[in-house]
């Protein structure tokens, strides 16, 4: 645990070392995302002639989109696990195989440390969005919803790491895993509710998505924060998400053990 906290702290300090650059990029990205969300959905609502799409008003859709983007940064954690394939290709994995440290926990510590900038952005820009954007009727961010959302984000972060871990481990056999990363990212954004809320999907598709792991990455934490998921539904969703974590962790470990048996690396 001591090593875990030290690695996480080092990663956080490294990402926050250039504060001016961090805040300039963060503010510019947030304003751009807010503008895109507002004008895009304004055009969609005007073209449809409807006051609600997928059960959400224009204000609710924009607020959902902004919070989903901010929560998505926390779930992905800067996607530090992308370095797994690079470690395999360049032989850096060798040092972790001979050092008394578990590679999986070491990389997840980096992932946790990378959450700090995302937490700062969510606290600052999320608060501003709630204050300046109209809170739609029926949506309420209660303290209980915030606590449940925090746990849902932690689950989404772990689930994202566990999914991308075996994808990166394909580097033991393949020369390039970039296409797999792009495929997973696109699939997760569509089926996970980052590009648009899953309420716009037809009923039969929603039933399928509820048992798949993707919605627990972005949609589930965002709707929990907005107070749209009550206690019983939240417990059920957390249970399904944790079950997926267990299954994917077992699969990832199996892929990792097979890969390390054929791994050859030079240098340290």
C-alpha cells in the first residue's frame, strides 16, 4: 500500500507540475465542449420540434453531456494503462518482472494518480455547470447522489482499466494494438453513454446494454450524479459492474500469464 500511494502521488505531481498549461488547456477544452454540446443539441431539438428527447429537455441534455465528459476523464484516468503495450514493445517490462513489485498494481497506481487532474476539473467545471446551467425539473444532486456517484466513478475507473489491460496485452503477439484501442474507445463512447445518453436508444437495445459493461463506464455514474438512479437501481448496477470486473480481471490475468511465457525483452 505504501508503494501504491507513492506511485499514485508521483503520477499526480507529474501531471500537475505545469499548472499554467494545465489550466489553460482545461478551460479551453471545457468551453469548447460546452459550446459544442449546446449548439449541437439546440439544432437537434429545433429540427425535431420536440421539447424532450430520450426523456431529457435541452437543458438536461447539455448538463448531461458536460458532466459525462468530466466524469469520462475520471473514468479513463488519462488512459495511463496505454503504456502497457509500449513496455512490452520496448522491453521495459523486464524491470517489473525481476523487481519485487506486481506490474498490475503498479500500473493501476499510476491510473489512480492520474485521477487528480480529472477530479480538480470535475469539482471546478462541474460546479460551474450546475450553477449557470438550468437544472431540469426532476433532477436533483443530493449529497446521497454525490456519494453514490463517487462510488460509481470508482467502479467505472477500475472497469475501464481492467478492460483495456488485456487489450494492451495483445502486444505479446501482435506488432501493433492501436486499432484495438481505437475500436474499444469508439465502442465504449457509443454504448457507454459518453457521446449521447442511452435513453435515446430503443427499449430492446436498452435491455441489452444494461447487462453489458459499457454503460457502467460513463452513463451510470452520470445519471447517478443527476439523481436519476435511485438506491435500489444503483445497488443493482453496482452489482453487475462488480461482476464484470471480476470476470474481466480473471480473463486479463489469463491473457497476461500466457503472454509473459513467450515474452522476450532486451535492456531494462
